C-alpha cells in the first residue's frame, strides 16, 4: 500500500506541465519566446509596442501577448503596469478612463487605452516616402508635412564584432510590418476601431458621441480658425434639425457608400472617419481644390492603421468628388484630369447649355470624359438670363430666386 502511495502524482502537476509545454513556446539559440495566441495572427515572435519600464518583455518571452493587430502587441508585464493598482501606470490609466467615460459611447478598457495613448505614431518621409515609426509622443500636422528620415547610424553585425558605419537615412529598409498592412485581411486583425485625434470634424459633430463618428473622445482639441465662409455649406445631418439636401449622417454608411466600399461594411469606422474628415475640410475651405495629401495631413492616430487610412483616403476623396459633394465649382489649380483611367475613352453628349447642362459637362470633363454640349439657342445659360438693355440696368428675365441656400451649388459659386 505504501508503494502505491509513492507512485501517485497530483493531476494539477500534470496540467501545469502541459501549460508550460505549450506549442506556442519556441526556442532560438536557447532563448525562449511565445507566439501570439490569436487565431490567424502571423506574429511568431511579437515585439511589445508599449515598452513601459525594465520589466517589459520587448521582443523576448512573456506569459501572454495582447493582440492589437497583425504586427502590434503588448506584453503581460506592460498590462500589469497599467492594470494593477500597485503599479505606477495605474493612476494615469484610471484618469484617462474617467475622461473617456465622460464623453465616449464604448466601454473603456486596457486595449482602448493602448490604442489611444501608448502605441507609436507612424509617419511617411517627405523625401523617400518610406514609413517610419515616429520617435516622439507628440504628433501634429506640421510633423506630417515636414518629417524626414532622421536615422544617421546603422549597426552592421558580424561574427566577430559590431562595426558602425554612416548611412543615408532614406536608404534604410522600411519595416516589413508596413507592407503587411495593405494585404487582404489585415483590417480584420484590428481589435479596436481607429479614432482620429485633433480632427477638424470635431466642431461639426458635437451632437454625436465622438467614438461613434470616428473621433477620439479624449484627444480632440482642434480649434477652428477664422473662416470667410458664410456657412452655406453644411454637409452633416444633425439629429435635432430638419433634413437638409446633400447632407450625410456621420455615424452610418449610406447605400451608395456600401456599394462602393463593401470591404468596410464590417468595419465602418475606418470609412466614416475618413469621409467625415474629407467633408469637414471641404466645409472649412471650399475655395481650394482638396487633394489626398491635404487630407493625409489631418489623419492623426496611433498605430499601423494610419498607413492604411492614408492609402484609403485617396479612394474616399475620389468617390466624394465623383458624387459632386466636394471639389466642385470654380477652383484654382484643378488637375487637368482626375485620376481615373476608366473614363478616358468615354464620350458623352449633353443636351442643353443651361446651368445644369454646363455644370454636368464640366464635372464630366474633370474626370477625363470627352464631352460635347448641344444648345439650340444662340446663347448659353438657359433660364439664367439677365438683360441690361431694357432698363439700363441688370434685370433678371429668367430664374431670380434661390430656394434653399444651404449646400446649394450656386451659393458655393457665389462664395468662390
């Protein structure tokens, strides 16, 4: 009987051994590390994006990785630094959580905090166009406009020693995680929706929850500069106002948008944030042609998702321009043809040189369509017809009244 007792082993010991012999554990040069346990994540050896203190795992071993996206994780030590009340980061996290709950719609948690406050910014070099991790915690529009690769020393490892040589900063290879952002399925790896910080859309969307329209509830201190606009352009629908023509609900995608961007139906916050940004920039200044570069200067948020949003804003701007919502009227420095090869071989005949016919012909011509306008009269303008001969002054003999000035293209023309 005594011999049988000595052979007995606790099942808890066996279970614990199985846990530490997890298949996610790997060894390289006798150094162990753990792969991300999220299904489908390709990160076999993740690197912590938080890096709070000396206890951070960095690119080494941690008991658990917290997945933010394919290429972005933080370790269990950094999680404890924010979550445990005995740690230094707990007080800062608690204060942020209180600020978020005051104006946000979604529940605040550690992952939201990391995506809003901890993950690094990514910026594109103005010389080589390569994406780099921004070295500072403060990030602004001016940084986006002027930033250049700043690395000057590259360490080259050999078997015997490490020698340092000066290199051209722009010659350093781009981080491989950047190229993965544009791969199909990367958007599905995001655990938190992207929210723009210091966004020009914030003053126009104060009636909505910020995180419901693609804005950060805690970092949106963008101040509107003095504008010469009379306020005739208001592209956002407000719940307390009556429906106005050519307005958008900032918190949902419309039918045409779903058809044009079906990949964003499951993750609409990416599209809503970009669309609301483009509309707000046009509302602030509809006397200059809006370009993707101008929009990208205001895409401020942490994480690799910024790389994706800078690429997608070109498509969003093109869609809104084709729809006639932005970039219409009399504008300086308009590109000869907007970037669309599918319309270059199309020819259209517009019947009638009135206000509608001329504006339609101009809009088609901007997209490279070959347009011919046919008019039966000996003048253009249609019902827009003023006569100065009859009474010695300008007298309207046609249309004289604008019904509804808000978002009226003629009102925009008057301002332009």
